[in-house]
C-alpha cells in the first residue's frame, strides 16, 4: 500500500509540471505598438500663391492661388464642360477658353497640361 501511495504522489508531481508547461505554451506574443507616422509637411513651393495670367484667369479666376488649386480648378472645368476625349481619357480637348492656355493646341495630354499651366502662373 505504501508503494501505491508513493507511486500516486510521484504521478501527481510529474503531471503537475506538464500541465503548467501546457498553459505557458499558448501565450500570445504581445502586440507591438504601431509606429506613429510623422506628419507630412507640405512643400512650401506648392503652397505659394501664384497669380494666373489673363488667359488662365478666364478659367480659374483672377485671385492668386497655389499651383495645386489651379490644377484642381482646371480639372473641375474640364469635367464640367466634358472636355476629356471620349476614346482616350488622357487627352484634353481645348475649348475657346482653354485654347490660349494650351498654346493654341486643340488637344493636349493631361501630362503636358502642367507644363502649359506653368507658363501662365507667376
């Protein structure tokens, strides 16, 4: 009988550490705090107010505005007057107001548009 009790105690002692080991294994790794993104600082060159020429002022207004706002206003005008080419959306069809801005061209690529706008901003 004494041997049975000793054997039972040994079995309990051996089983206890195994249970503790099982509990420790499924611990989840602590979540790392996400890195804080640094606040983007706008480039001062883009935020500088520029005065549009008379030709460009007919489309975007005569008030001095940053280059980014000029491009936004041009796109609003293009969308409102449906001046994008229906087959090739990258091409802009110039109307009477945009033709002088685009250097007399009837159609300009949207990528060349910024080049033409730069000539009319001081």
